[in-house]
C-alpha cells in the first residue's frame, strides 16, 4: 500500500506541494538538462559521453503516472 488516504472514490485534489514536486521532476527531465547523459572523462583530448534519449519517454511516463494516481490532469 503506497498510502492510506485519500481512498478510491474520495474527493481529491492535489496539494500545492504535490504539484510543486511534479513540476520539479518534470523540469529535471527537460532535454536541455541532459540527465540521461553521463560524462566519463576525456580520451585523447575528446570528451567521452554515453547518452540515452529517454527523457521524452520519462516525461510522458511521469504524466501518465500523475494521472493514474491523482485522477487529475498533469499540472502545466
């Protein structure tokens, strides 16, 4: 069980802190933040990076998770 309240069917609207946390998470997944790129150092003067273009999928999954849990549209 993730939490005990609100129960399914109860009236619910996300609190400001929940909305702020969602927005913080979404901001961390913006393309320019590059959370899916890891820098390993330089090799012969060239930066070595590993990049996974997953942030677009992560943003979509975050929005779906928000809707599934809160039964409200994701904050804008």
